[in-house]
């Protein structure tokens, strides 16, 4: 026969088991890759009167025309009246998301000026 404490432990109700599931790896990866990735580049040129220009991605292997990304003033973060728009100049470092225009062509979207160009424009 077993000692009393073994008998009491066996008779005590067991707490309900709780299954803790690890996140589904496929769901996590899908979420990560569905969110738009921010890329970096330098403004190749931007005509503020016409409201468009080109960005050269930082990872571009060469300076061919095919690798330049079109950018329109409506795709600048906070719009054409923003500090981001005012700071656009050739050579300025920008981050952006790849998107498409209404005609289906690729372009930069949600463009944000980074680093020194923004500080200089703000007078710092």
C-alpha cells in the first residue's frame, strides 16, 4: 500500500491542461513578407515644377535607366506641401516602398527623405 500523501495526490482533481501553441511559422512569414518593405535610394533628379523625378536604388549594380524608379509628387510622404517634398534634391537619401502607378508601371511610394538632407532643409 502507498503512503497517504500519494493517495491524496492521486485523488486531487487535476487542473485542466492548457496547450500553448507556438506561432505558425507560415503565418508569421506571410505577414512579414506581405507588409511592404522600405527600400533606400538616392534622388537622381526631381523637377518640382513638373512634380516628378527618378530615384536610383542603393543596391543598383549599375546606373542604367531601367533601374531608376519613377516618383511622383503625390507619392511623397505627407504630400507636396511637406518637409519631405521640400528636401527633395539630387543626391538626397530617401526611403520608399515599391508600388505601382494607375497604368501598372512600378514606382516609388510613401517616399521619405532621410538623414542630412532633411536636417539641412529644416535649418539644423
